[in-house]
C-alpha cells in the first residue's frame, strides 16, 4: 500500500477511535484529487439523510461514518471523490468495514466513485460504485 493510502487509513482510524458508539467504531475520510475534504465517525444519532436509503426493516438510520463524510456537501464536491472507511476493534486491530446497503446507496447518490475499506484480514479492499 502506498504512503498516501496509508495516511488516509491512519486518519480514518483516528476518527474511528473517537466514536462512542459502543464497540462498533468506524471512521471515514472523503478524498478528492489527493486532498482530504472531510472526515467523520459513526454516532448514535438519527440521520434523516440516511433514512432515505435505509431499508424499512433495518431499524432507524444512525449517522454512519460514511454518511458523516458526505452530509451537507454539494454534489460538485462529492462527485468523483473517494471514501476510505476503517473499523477498529477494542484492541485497535482492523475489522471488516464494507459499507452497508444504506451507506452504499447514499454514496452512489452523491457521486462517490470508490470506497476503500478495511477487512478482518488487515487488508484494504476497494469497491467501485
């Protein structure tokens, strides 16, 4: 993994560690043209924007890290951007952070081109949207 990607992963990890959402700690960073545009972590707050993309039987839409990165940004900012998502466990190791259907639909809606996410094997996978 290149130094730039590693830097984005480390920033997303620092964001995840700020989460107070129980043992599920996700952090995300929005990148475009090599610049960090926004960063967020998951919170146990209702998210009206996310509820537009949430499946009916999946409970209420909380503010996931990916949503926090794109929330209230103009489409001209998010179109073609990439998101790096990290989930960390209580001991700091990387866990699976593949975006849920709600987050994936929301990111597609705002024009995100790729999502890079950590796995249980401490690797980084990429999902093209």
